[in-house]
């Protein structure tokens, strides 16, 4: 969905987009019990732990090192417990966008 929007509405070529999934576990017991579940098989910890924030910071740093300081990083589905904090933490040092916060606001304003 998002890549199609970036291409159709923003003119960004699909080859310039790299979807990344950061798996930090799940609290969904059905998924944990499902043998076909391919995610990390451990309960997700509480939001905004130091380990979690360090993982995201390491990803942001690696993306900037590989693709330059202005690489656009779109945070999506991080949950309210993390979304505001991650955006605040990285907004001055990275070109980042949180779809759950800013995307909803942009649609409401439009």
C-alpha cells in the first residue's frame, strides 16, 4: 500500500523504497502458538525500554550511514506507547515521519 502511494502520488520510484520490518515479539497468544507464525517467538516487552530505543536508534543510524542523512524513515504501527517518543527522539536528527501520528493528522487537515 504505502509504496504504491509513494510512487503514484509522490513520484518516488519503487526501487528507491526499502520496506523494513523490526520484529520485537508479540503479545498475541494465538500467534505465539501458531506453528506457521514466522515472527519472533517471545512476548513483546513494555513500550519504550532502553533496549527497544537502542534497537531503533541503531537502525536509524545504519540507514543514514548507507543511504545518507536525508533518507526518509517512515515509522508505522509502532503503537502510541512508542510512536510519540520515537518521533520526538529522532525528529531533529533524521528525516522521519510517523504515519500513525502525522498521517492521520494530514488526512484530518486535508
